[in-house]
């Protein structure tokens, strides 16, 4: 069994998230488990977002003092690592076998996970995945890409590209959900903007506005447009590789 005391360089929470027990501490036997702490924290985040993830709030929900919470997790960084893995959950059980369809399904599934739990986007991510669920997501996508015909050295770079696209598109969707922008296609805004765009050097935007092509919309439908362009680029690399899938 891993001796946590012998691994001082491990990131906070890494041994815990892999199922190793926390280090023994003096005092009475804890009345809660680390899993209960994480479940409670997730419930708070689901209700109140990332701002709800304060140790005092979590402790209060559990009927503990903030100091007592440190019997279960050594720091907020440790808790955040546990939350990132638990909140991300496992990847889809199955993906289409064809590489392009599988990669698209994986990206949409990750996007949907972020949309369901937008507070995941606020947890700082440092470096490559090292926790069980995040590595399961990565392994699932790498399995798909391994059958694409891409060179092995491109699998991870392609996975990072798709992961980043899902994340940034979900962030944009969240920001628009909570935004206060004025609807572009309201009659008042259109009537105000159109002559200004026409007179002040925005001919393309003026034409788009007049044709109702420049309008507010959720980015949810647009995930497919950007995703298709990324996959088109990867397909070029596949076709260029020896033995690449067509």
C-alpha cells in the first residue's frame, strides 16, 4: 500500500482521490467520511456555484466546525482536486467506433458535463489529468483516436485540442447565460446600429445585421460548427498519415 508520508511531493488530495485512506490523526474517531464531505460540497456547488465552496459553508452543512473539517481534508486545494474528479464523473460507457463520430460524441459529452456542472470550470486545472475519472475520460478518447490512423505522437495533442474546445465553449455558454447584453435583434438596437455601421466603416456587419444574420444566440448549437472544423483538420492529418483511416 502507498505510504502517503513517504510521498511529500504528491499534489494535495491525489492519494485520497485514488482511494488511499487519509493519514491517521489524533483525537476521536471521525463521524464522517471523505466521500460524505465531497458529496456535501458537490451539493452546495450544484446549488450555489463555485462561490458556495467555502470550508465554513461545507462544515456548517455537515454540522461541523471549520476546524473539524481538517480532520478529513488537509486544505481547500485537496478538496478541490477531489471535487474536480467526482464532479466530472466517468465518461460515456460507449462511443461510436468510427474515430470522427467517437471524438465528436466524446466532446459533446464533456461539454454537456460542464453545462450540467458549470462550477467545474472554476476549479483551477494544473497540468495533465492525474485523477481516476479524468484519466478515464482521456483514456476513452485516446482509444478512439488510436484507431484513426493519426500518428501515435498526435493522439494526446488532438485530445488536448478537443478537451480545450469543450471547456472554452462551455465557459462561453455559461457566461452568456448570466450575461446582461442587450439583444442585438431588438428593433430598437437594430434601428440604432444599422445606420452607424453603414456610415462608419462596417459594411459587412451592416449587411449581416440587415439580413438578421448577426444576432444573439446560445453557443450550444455552434459547438457542432467549431467541432466539425476541428475534426476536418484532424481528418487532413489522418489522410496524410500512412495507412490513415479514410
